[in-house]
């Protein structure tokens, strides 16, 4: 069963939610008119926004392939998971290693509603969902500690999540708390909306999200780099999302070469 806070919040359809706007970008059905309205506004200004969402999923898939199949990682903690799409992280990890353990975390009740779909993993492995807020990393570590073994390497992923968490809500402290809890050989997987790709369009996107009550925090390359302080970035370092190990792609439709204004990087804790 998914684990939840004692009082699970209800789905609020009066304002857009990142998970549901994102679902609309991906062509899903788990969104409401408020989410679609914001999605349409964003794509009217930036037609590639939908493509960016697909690129995030593909980056998650490529990074998981690298970690599970090439680097032997067997434990995954994915925070800000989103509404499931196929193949999800556990499918990729458990295809490479059926015994892999995967813990998903999100704070949106709509993701909780889909947790059952997330939980269908291999019998040899572990696949669990926690309803928790990234701004409470100690709580996430405590709950995940009952499932994962923090004496063995864990890959922690925050993919397209940190741009919903301002610095003054602890974005850097969250990453630091999580990384500090990991043993040597663990990895950190991040993607983040860039502030220095097309500043004017990004500013407009920030305003549109703000009008819907959602805070969006684009960051520069230097600010993205700071999340990896003290860690060893894997080759090729911090790059535009589609440029992170494109050779690991399976079934990706990359034909149009649309630029994607998000940074991506994976680093190892020595
Ligand atoms: C843009 S989606 C990204 C989903 C997935 N990681 C991907 O890249 O395809 C961002 C996700 O982060 C979740 N999220 C936003 N703020 C969060 C928070 N404070 N704690 C936990 N999850 C959060 C949203 O509910 C949403 O599912």
C-alpha cells in the first residue's frame, strides 16, 4: 500500500498543480480545466514546452539505464515523481536488475491516486510510494530508511522538481540534507529549468505560473552547479537535457532537435 500522511490532502481543482499541468503537456488525461488553461497559455508562448516535458521523462530513463545497467546502482529514491508514464523509473531499473528497490515520493494527491500503477514492480524487487513533501527531507529520509538500506549506494533523483522550490524554501538545504545521508558510491540526478537560455520567455513563463499560484524558479548554470557541490559530476557534466548521454536513448523521437531550456546532470558521491 502507498504510505501517506495521516490526513491525505484532497485534490484541489480550483488552481493549477505542477503534476497535472505536466500531465497535460505529456498528453495525459489526469488534469483539470485549470491545468489545461495554464498549459495552453504556456504553449501559446513557447510551443516547445510539451517537448520539454517529454525530454525530462527521457532523461530520467537514460539516467536510470546508466545507473542501473552500467554503474550497478540497486536503490533509487525519486522525489517529485509525477503522474506515472510508461516506462517509469522502476521499470527501467528492474529491467536492468529485477532486485532493484525503488521509492517514489510526491506531495500531490493526484500522484498518490496513481500510486497503484507505480507499485507494480518485479517480485524480486521493491517498489513503494511515499506521499511526502520535498521541503521535509529529514522526514523523507526517515520513511525511506524503512525501505532502502542507506549503508548501500542510493541514487536520489529530483527531476524537474527543484524549479518549484525557491531558495528561501530551502532548495539547496534539501539537496544537502539528502546527499549528506547517502553513503559513498551514491548518485544525485537533477534537471532544472534554466534562467539563462531565453531569459525573456522564461520570465513570461514565471509570470504565467505565478498568475496560477505556482512559483517557478529558473536557475542559471552556476546556480545549478551549486546543487552538486562536493560531488563528482559524471561525464559530460551539466548539459542541456537532450545532450546528456543521448546514446542511451531507446524509442525517443528526437527528430525535430527542438532546444530544451533545462539543465541536466548526474553526480557521484566519492
Ligand atoms: C514537472 S513534474 C516532474 C515529474 C517527473 N520528475 C518528471 O521529470 O517527469 C514535478 C513534480 O514535482 C512534484 N512536486 C512539486 N513540488 C513538490 C514538493 N514540494 N514535494 C514533493 N513533490 C513536489 C509535483 O507534484 C510534480 O509531480
